C-alpha cells in the first residue's frame, strides 16, 4: 500500500482516450511507440532535466536529474526513454511507448501539451510505497507536460509529477 499521492495516479484510460481522439485508430496509436523504423516527418530529441521542484519539502529528497531521448511522429504520437535519479537518489528509468503531442494549443502558438504513459523502474526499498502499484520497483506511469517550442524545434517543458512536483525539461533536436 502506498502512503503519498504521486505522479502515477492518473488512469491509463486517459491515455487511450487521448490517442483515440487524435485521429489515429486506437490500435495504431497504442502500438506505434514500439515501432522503431524511421518515417517521413519523424522528429527526434535529446531530453535533459537539470531541475525538479517538490511541492512539499522533505529531508529525504535529493537532487533529481534526467537524460533521455524521444521520437515524435508527424501525427504527434510520441515514444521515448529516460534515465534519472528519483527524489530519493535511486537510479531510475521511464520507458514510454505510448504518448501524444498536442500542438498549437492557442491558435498557431508554439504552446503544446504532451501526455506519455509507460513503465517506471527504480523506486525500491525503503521508498517503494512512494508510488502506487509498485511491484519490485516496477510501476505504471503517466506524465502530462506543458511546453513551448522555440528556435525551430528546441523545447522548454514542464513535466507535472502528480501532486508531488514539477520537472523542468529541455529538448534539443537530434535530426
């Protein structure tokens, strides 16, 4: 049983609904992140997070950083992987084959939203209760984000970690 609210309390049905509403068939949207072949219009990014702000201070919290890569298809489907240290200094990973980017939230602005879902690993004893449904360090995860694209394809993004905090992320185009 877990004791605290967490990033990962969102329902997977929300991701399925977002992918289905995107104009893709639900089956194609749900499996696209597992397809590694390149397609016209693909965008790849290196992602880096140097800063995370927790909403509630704890003496157990440690510095959090993240590095990773993601691929966005022309239609907005998104997949990626990240390696990071969690809030308790434990090496962790997030692999998200399911995701969607929603561009131009206000008219033709560079404001966008992202929603990713996947598998989180790394919250081990004594912090396994900090995320729900954690089994031997593995748990389902959903991360919503809000960002701004500038200078072509560079991105500045806030990843919302449930009710626990917010992570600042920079994304640099690879190709």
